[in-house]
C-alpha cells in the first residue's frame, strides 16, 4: 500500500505534490500541538485552580486562627486591665484596714480604751469587712500567729505552704519586716479551699501592710476569678465569635468548624456540642482522629451527604489553636473548585476543532502561490544544469533574487568556476605526483645502495693501507676503491635529483593563494565530509615565496587533516601578521589529534601512521619551509584536534641559495 502511495506522490507535479506533502505537515502538528496545549492547559488550569483554592483554604484557616487569637488576646488585655484595677482596689482596702487598726491604737494611746479593748474592736471591724464573694481580711504576727481570721484565729501558720509548695506566709512576714511604714505589698499564690468545695487550685491575691506597734500584718485577700474575670461577658463574646465563624461560607457548601482534642465540635454549623471522635468517611477512615493526632496539615477524604447519590471528595486545611486546645478546620468540596476549569476545557476543544479548518484553507491558497513562485526559477535551473552536465562549464544561471533560490544559483555558478579551476589544478598535481613518486623511488634506491657501498669502501681502504704499492694486488684494490667511489658519486647524483628544487621567489598574495587551494581542497574526495573555513586577516603584505611549493605545502597540510576527521569536522585555515615579523599561516582541525609520542616524529622522513602512506609528505613540507627560511610548528591534543602553524619571513634579503 505504502509503495503505491509513494509512487503516486512521486509522479505528481510540483503544485499538487506540495499540497499533498505540506498540508499534512501543517495540519498534523497543529492537531498534535493543539492536543498537547489543550491537555497541558487543562492540567494547568486544574492545578492552578486547585492551588488557588488550597491557598484560599489556607488563608481562611489563617484568618480564623488570627480571629481566635485576637479574641483571646483582647480578653487577656481585658483581664489584665481589670486585674490592675482590682489590685489598686485591694491596695486601697489594705490601707483602709490599716487605718482602722491605727484608729483603735490611737484610742488606746489616748486612754479611751485599753490595749485589749482596742484590739478586740479592731478584730470585730476587720471581720465584718467582706472582699468579693469569699474574700476576707485577716491579721497575722511576724511569728505566724493568726490574730484575726474568719475560721482559724489563734493558729500558727508560719509553715503553711501553697499548692506549689512555697512557704508564702514566711515570705509575707519577711517582706513585711523589710517594708516601709506606708508601703502596701502584694503576693499571689495558688490555693485550694476544701471548705468552699474547690476541686482544683485557684489563684489567690493578698494585699498587706505591716502595723509595727501591734506586730500585725494586716492582709486583704480574695480569689482572682471572683474579682476581675467576667465569665458571662466572655461567654457572650465567644458566642458572637462562633456565630461570625459559622456565617462564613467556603465556596458554595464549605464551612469553618472547630473541635477540641476529645473530638467535640466547639464550632460547627450543625453539630456544635456533639462529639464525633469516632466518625469515619465513606472509606471507613477515622479522619477526625487523624486531624486531632497531627493537629496541623491537610486532609482529603470522601464524604456522603444526605440526599446525595455518591460521595464527594472533600479537602480540609486544619491548624491548631493552642490556648484553647482547638483544632480549626476549613473545608470545601473539590468538585466546586473545578467548575471554571471545565469551562476552560470546552473552550480549548472548540478552538482545536476550528483552528485546523481555517489554517487548512489558508495553507492550500498559500501552497499554490508558493509553488507558482518556486517552479519558474527551478525550471530555469534545470535547463542550465542539463547544459553543464554536457560539459558546458561556461553556462551561468541567472540570479534575479536574494532568497534561497538566488543563493543556490550564485553557489552553482561559483561551483562551476571552482570545477573548472580544479580541473587545471588536478592536472598540475598529477604531474607533481609523478615527480614525488620518482623522488620516493630515488630515495629508496639510494638507501639500498649506499649501505653496501660504504662497507666496500671501508674494507678497500683498510686493505689499501695494509698492502705496499709494489704488491701486485695493490692495483686491484685501488681499482675496487676507485670504482666504488664512482658508484657512490652516481648515488649522490641520484639523491640530488630527488631533492626538492630551490624555490623561485615571487611577490605573492598569500590570501589569494590560499583561497585557490582551499577551494580546490574543499572539493577533493578526501575532504567531502569536512567543512573548510577561511579566517584570513586583511591588508597583509605580499611576501616572496615559491607559489608552486607553497601550494604543495598547503595541500599536504589540508589533505593530512582530512583523514583525522573521518566522521566529519571543521578545518580552519587562517592568516595573520605576527609580532615577530613573520606571516603566520595556521591549519586548525577538530579531529582525533596526534598522540604525544608521535608529535616529535611527525616531520621525519618515512614516518607515517597511515596504512598506505610513504611518510615523505610532511618531511618535504618541512624542507620547503626551511628553504624559505621559515618555521613550522605543530600542537595537538588527542580527542580535540591539531593545529599546524607555518611562519614565513616577510622579506628574503638575507636568504642565500648558493649552497
């Protein structure tokens, strides 16, 4: 099936082919992207709304906590104010009691009463004075004996301790002895009065003043909760606070509730005052027990309300209010969160259906227009390519635009020019290749012959020195030596022929020379997988070099870099003027690099790492550079690449080729 389908598409003309190919390419991504955006947007909408709703629950819980804390703090301030006022009243009452005793003492001093009568009158007056509901006035000596008391008069209570084990009577007597004459002192202590039916200690306060003439500590005492705590007012305010919390709605059906650590609802729209510690959700989980145990956090559970067919998921943010030991919860149903998100989802689906329709219509119109614009210059290009294929490299494409087709036409014209120049350069390189082969052969022959000739000459010289001239064999040895030298001269002549010829210097523009070479090398079969980049400095001086030999140097270095980038890479050929007076030529690749142990040997003759190499290319390159009085350096890192730098002198005034 696919074979016939592709065959049908291939046989179509360009316009319907573009329609068949481009239209699915346009519409399918729209569907895919639209679906991804729709799913992502929906998820984000649900996530955002969920997060917003959870933030609202969190803020509502914080608001409730702040409201409870504000109520609590206000009553603490209220109590402190009342306590301060009550303390002042207690001080006034202590002064009153002191003045009453002092008045009786004055009666005694004036002779109107005896001391016993004065004390008896004072006792009667003090006992009649009531302080709150159960408070009273009493007098005690510094030794701890009760002189005035409603129930325990005559007892010694110096070792009496409060509910915390503190000897508060001793503390009162010690402070009284150190007090000033008109100073009123205060003491607060926990006390449980069994006669009054107290089951737990209550805080009690006493204001006292020391009457030194009788050694009486006159104290006015009362329970704090009977004086400055207004339970009715606090209860009424708390009920108003509860009504305010119950009136707050969270979403449509959510609400705020509070419960204590025993599971009793202290604030609830319907179940206030009821204990639901053992309540379970629709899955049988004791969610309230979990809230009581953790005290702070989030909980999510299914809950079935009366009249509903199935449970709905509920989410609750709960926090702990320590002063009252309350768990404050703010809850709402999740399905109430997602109503807006569901509207967004249907809008996205509608947009996904309408958008491809409009885009498809617009794409068909634009494809026909684009095919018309593209086919005309392409037909012209096809005609020119057919002529070039027949060998007419002088035919050029017309460049009428600056778009990709115009760039393609310009590149094609440049390519035909490069092909034409490469044909000429390949012919010249073929000739140089023959000469290089001859040089290799000469070097090999010279190497093989020179060694035995050296041995023969050595032995002949040795024997010539041992035999006198008059010996008949002397002339034979002399002939052997003479003919061996003649053979050596022949070998030396052969080596001289194999040597690189002396450079013929001409003023040359290095950038132009390297441009020609890189154009050729970029199209060489060994360089098809490599990108050749030029990085030439401008305004370089013309320097005296042998153009042919420089071409050989550059081609050797470029073609050596190609195999180092077998999987593709980039070769940067650059020029610049150095501060050392030399013109720098650099060949930098990002290939496999050269191992450190081979870097020093790379310019040695016959050293090669290639399976079919001769090892003379870089040796000849170095010889040519040295004959130009230049330098060549190599830096390489395995796995990163190699950089070869050629330094050529700008002038050759000191050069001498008379060697």
